[in-house]
């Protein structure tokens, strides 16, 4: 089957797992650092009422940079790095489920759909508590009036002999726990599942679909990696557009402390209409595009670098 494919897919059993995981952590960390400012901007755009803070992605970037500096674009980043764990869980689940589904069907779209959705379910179970904390930190500064929890000023932390860097994180964690208990760290869990499971489930099939279509249109000497690098952003933009309405609701549930997805949706529609469901879309696409390129190029390269030694000479790209 692999010989008949225009775009060859390296499967789980072909990989040297030690290389795969060690290189994967570095790739994931680099990607997150590059696109994190747009993740922060997306969150603030989605939570703001109307255009109370920013008029769009570029306006938000300029205002945050001017008022809060580069550090303002990386609020909550240290906490967010713990999602490296969920990233590795996502990759492992995707590959293992894909392998399992391949025992029952050879349809690549179906394998990608089921594996992508399953991987997102596992990853979100780990990610949501981290997101709840990091999003509260993202909203500090210009957006702090839109969130329930506010960090103490640095002077108060210094007086309490706390480390300022991690003091803000501890402060937010304690406020969430006191207000909502352990359940507070899983606020918006259902909304996250309704956002990211469909996003992941459609991303992979669209990615393989676009890669195959591009391979039919491109010259025969065009490297597969170039086609995959183009297919990744196209799939990301498609998936982001489809799932953005739910992502707006997820952000509001988690940041504003709401408990009902349906009530949040109704209020959003009443206050801002259908336009409100598109908030943060451009920032989401901007952040997902380079992420998709790095993930596709990096992930495919990672898999090639992680091939078992006995298979290296048999694969030609």
C-alpha cells in the first residue's frame, strides 16, 4: 500500500521510540515559544466585550507590546510549557490508535479521523487544568478587568517573600482552588472537548487530503516535504474556521468562570450576534499556520530521523 501512495506515511511500528520522544520534546517547545504571543492575543480577543480593548489581531499586538512589552506577550508561558506532557500524550495516542484502526480498515481518512479525535480527548484531559491557569495569567495586564482572578502586585509578593516569577502562578492557583475547589481546574472541560476533538479529528484528514491533491498538481520532482508544508497550513486554516465558534465559547467559560456552554452561547449571540463567533479567528489562523508548518515539517522530519536503522536505506524521499 505504501508504494501506491503519492505521499508516504511513516507508521508507528517504523519508529525508534527513544529518538522520537527526545526530538519531539524539543520540537514542541520551540513551536510553542514561537506562536505563544498569538495564542495570548486570541484569548484576549475572544474574551473582550465587542471591541472594548482591541480592534483586531494587529491592533492587539501593537497595544500589548507598547503597554506591557515583550513580556506581556508571554504572560503565562512558563505554566503553558507543562502542556509538553499533553503534547507527547497526543502524539502517542494518535499513532497507537491509528495503528489499531489500521487492523480494521485501510481507509487513511478514517484512520486519521478516529486517531485525531482520540488523541485530542486524551490530551485535553491533561491540558485543561494548565489552560485554566495560563489563561488567567494571559488576561492580566490590559485584560485583567475581564477575569475573576487578579494577581497581587509585585511589591506585595516581595513583602510576602515570594518569588515573583512563580508567585503569580501560585497566587492564581490558590484563588481558583479557594473559589471553585478542584472542579475549578476543569472548568470548560466539556467546551474544550467540543472544540479540540473536532479540530483534531478534521485536521488530519484535511492534511492528508490537501497533501494528496497538491501531489497531483505539483511537478514530479517537487519534494514531498514541500507539499506537506503547504498542506499543513491549509488544513489548519480549515479546521480553525470550522471550530472557532466553539473556541470562543470555551475561552469565555474558562476565563469568566461560567458553568454552562449553552448559556454562554446564548449570551454571546444576544450581545454580539453571529459576528461574536468569529472573534479571534484571524489570530487563531495566524498562530495555527506557523504551528502547522513546524508541526508538519518538524513532525515528518522527526519521524524520518526516528526511523528504525534497518529501514533507513529502504525509504527514499
